[in-house]
């Protein structure tokens, strides 16, 4: 019989849903009223129920947590970055949640000094998240934004380095900062009433080096975006010649330029927006490089003169098999990020050319075998000919390499250290291809213990599939605790993500969104058909928009999974999108649709998890939310929990089904503040997964479990099986 926590006391077992039911609100919309004391009472009652359920697993949770700590190098030193005057790096002490930043003069490495202690700042708050850090061009002043609640509303501070007094300059702003090259001006963003960054502002400062005093001279609007579907972002070209203010929706963008040495200059629109056209640009003296998709869905790279005279010329043409994802300009040429559609893999490519922009070198940057995550690391100097590259995969911890463009030498600078009994060489990674409902091939990445690779394993299946975000394989230390106990971990790279380029994203948004759900279910079936996964022991996991993916998939095929974990899940899609006053709603119209249009409303309503919920059919589920979450409000997982747990209480056949909700009352969308709390919460989540996968080991479970044998469910637990891989 499957090991599971014993029945809790009756009140806790049934959950608080019956006690808080309102006959006039079967959809539980009253939970949206944050000021109603009953709302927090309900969430706290659900938290107590979850704590009661997890109590017999506390020994396991502690072992998972301690196992994670034992595998990880707790004292972490970041790679030094050499700027114009100082070399900077971060250090996190073994017992610290947050890093401390250090520096030394480039010519005096022995003169190291602390210039920013985030760990000390965190002691004053129950929650702390750093939004942005920005060094002045002379590297003498540090500006930063921080959120101390979890609602992604930030305050701006500045101080003279290394140890000047901090000055709190502004409240209720966005996270982004950008210094102008005059050393006296900061650009920042502000929100509108829906927490959309709708405007860029210029902060003129009076900075006194002698007294370390900093004062605001003027606070002036630079650019406001009135279209509710667009938001403002800040940047600076790598050449440090231009400040960039981007106004973008999910499918359209325009960039405004301000000379970085003359920030009071009114912004100039580089190219007016055109519906459905996205473009990005970078700069080398004399030229702009424009990456765009006008009439070219996979993007094309062009160059034009900085004075805008003459015609643009094509540098990298549009190709059917590849999406161009980004361009970084250097004094010597360009690094281009491109994604191979067939292999679902990102590559980096180096271009060098002569003064007429005739290509003299076109070569891929070397990397480890795919599939992997790959990107440029920190490279602060425009003329750098030694690049930093960052790689990781399911089987390789994060690794930083230097690449000398002149000699071709590729040297490992750092690899995340690992300890314990499961080394990278003990892992087996593979890429499967699932066939979806329409014949499309869906990539599925898998990792498990090498010695268990040839048998069907209990599996945790993860998915996201939105906004064109690519889930390239990544390494996880905490995942090793699951793998060691005999689980496999898989990622379904469904349409709506960006793993196979721009067409992959477009094929999973708006009217094509159901493709994402079909792809996820196809990935599950492919794992079974390939002999990778045990069909009775697959847990689905989704966070945020991934919660929509998993929720909609469960409504379609609840029998496909023995349990699910939904973290800050976007499950009340139609109602959320119908409320333009909620944060981020209007900016999401181009992703999901605008429900003010009847066709869009019908389409969203056809898959929105809460609008299609068959509460009787769902498997056990663990839901997590954040009280201060401004992206997916706490009430979305709370409504789902209430309706599922009410079904549990009202039907005898469901009375033993596990439905749990844990709401963090001190955090937002990103979860716990501080790495140790985050790791402990991850251990609790993993304990639920191990329970659901029937991988609990008697010596890892609290003796309470042995003293209180579980009560058998009136119907078989969906994960119950006699099969159990050697763990």
C-alpha cells in the first residue's frame, strides 16, 4: 500500500472551504476583496491545514533541505569583473541569504573593500528583493532599487562608494535604472495605476564627492506611453553612446534614443511602431544594427549609417530554419544569438567585417554539445576581445568560460561546485520528440540517474509555454534530491515558448493557445511510449503561466497525472483578462486576447482552468500563492483550492483526496525572500512530489507515520503501484 501521511483531524482534513462557503458566490469571487478579514482568515486556515498534512513528512522535508545544503557550495564567490577603474565581485557567506559586493582598484588588488552589503540590509526586513544596481560612469556612486514587500514596487537609493551614507531618493517606482554618461543623471521608470511601467523619467542629481551628499535637482518626464498594451524599458548601447527607451507590447516595439553624454536632449524615435513589427538595435560608432521582423517572421539583421543617411543593408538575411534572437555590438564586430528550429537549440555566432561592412569572419562560438543553455556573460568593455560565455544543461552545472578571439583559447573560469553522492557524470540526459495532435514534433528534455535510465521511472513533468520564453535545459542542485530517490525530471518544450524559434511562440498564443495543452499531453504520452516514465506515476508541475498550461491539461486529461503542483498559477484567465484595472492585464491582450471582443472571450473561456473545472476528476494537487503577488493575485490559486476542496468535502468518494494550498503572506510572485527560506520551501514541495510519486522511504518519514497507518482511500490512489525503482 502506498505510504502517505495519516489522516489529519477532521476539521483539517476537510479543509476550510465548508466553513467559508457563501451561497451567493459559488465561484468564490469574494476572495478578491483583500480588505475583507474573512479572506486572510480563509488563507490562514488553508495554511494550517497544509501544515497539518505535511507534519508527518517534516523529517523528510528536513532531510531534503539538509541534503540540498550538503550538495551545494554555500560560500559563493562571484567571478570578478574588471571595469575602467575598479574590479568588482560578490561574495555570499555560507550562512548568509544575500551577497556582499566587494571591489578593489584595478592596480591594487590588495586594497579590497566592501561597497554594498545586501545581507546587512536584509536584516531590517522580512522580505527584500533587489530590483537593479547601477554604477555611475566614474564608478564612485551606486544607485539601486529594492522591494521590501514582494509587490514589485520599488524604492530608489544612492550612496557614495565605498561607505557613504545612503540617500533614499524616490518611492513607488519601477525596478530599472540607467546612468547617463554625464555622471549626474539617472533614468528610471514609473508605473500607472495597473502597475504598468508607462513612463521614463530623468533624475538630475547634485552629487558632492567631498561630503558624500546626494540631492535631487529635478525629476522630469522623458517619455510617456499612453497605449495600455505597451510598457517602457530602459537600456544603453554597449558603446555607451546612446540611452535607449523601448516602448513595447507582446508583438510590437519602438525605440527612442537619447545621447548618453547629453541626457537632457529630447528623445528621438528611431523607427515609429508598426503593428506586429518588433525591432532591437545596437550601436558601433558610425552605425546602427537593426534586428527586425517586418515581413520576416524569423527576423533579419541590417546595418545603417548612424546619421541615418543612405539605405539599410542586410548583414544576416532571413532564414526559414533559424530565428535571430539578439545582437551585441563590440568595437570589432557583432555577436549574434540565433535559434535552430530543428534542434531547438540556441547558438552564438561571431561576425567581423571591414570598414565597408563586408564580412571578413563569420563563425560560431564554440560550445559544449547540445542541448544546453548558452549565453554571453559579463563583458563590460566595448573593445573586449576575450569574451565570457555561460553554459549549463541538465547534466552540467553552470559553467563560465573565457574565449580569446585572437588565439581561440577556450578556458574554464568557474563551474558551480557540487558535493555528495550524485555527480554530473552519474546523470543521464536525453532529448525525445513527441508527436502532438496535429503531427507537430515537440521536444522533451529528460534527466535521470544513469543507472536507472533503462526502466520506466516515476516522473516530474514541467512545462511553461508562454511569452516566447525558451526553457533551455538548466541545472538544479535541489533536483538531485529527487533524482537520487529514483525520479526522472522532464521538460515539455510546448508551443507558446521559444524553444524552436519565433514560429514556435506564435503557434501557441491567441487562437493557437490550445496547441500548448495538446503538446504537454503529447509529451507525457511520449515519455510513456519511450519507456522513460511509469504511466501511473507522473506528476505535472507548472508555475505562473505554466499553471495555466497544467490546469488546462488536467481539465482535458485528469487521468494522465497522479498529482500536480501549481505554483502561483494563472488559472482564472477569463475573469482576470476581463478586468483592465488589474496589474499587467492590458499588456497581456496580445498574448491571450481582449475579452471585450466576444470571439476572444469565448476562446479564452474555452480553456481557462477555473471556467472548465471538473472538480471531481482532478488528482491530488498542491497549490502555492503569494499574498503580495501583483502578477498572479493570491486569489487565483485560492479559488481553485476552494472549489476542489469543497468537492472533496461534499462527496464521500473524494473525501481522502489531497488538495492543499500554501499562501506565503510575506512574499509575492517570486516566492520567499532569501535563499535558505526558498530552499526550505522547495524541500516541502519536493516532499509532496515524492509522496505523489510513491517514492517515500520508511526511514525518511517521521515515526508518526508508522504510528498512524494511513486510511485507504475509497478509490485507489492514482499513484498506487507495486513497481518501485531501486532508489
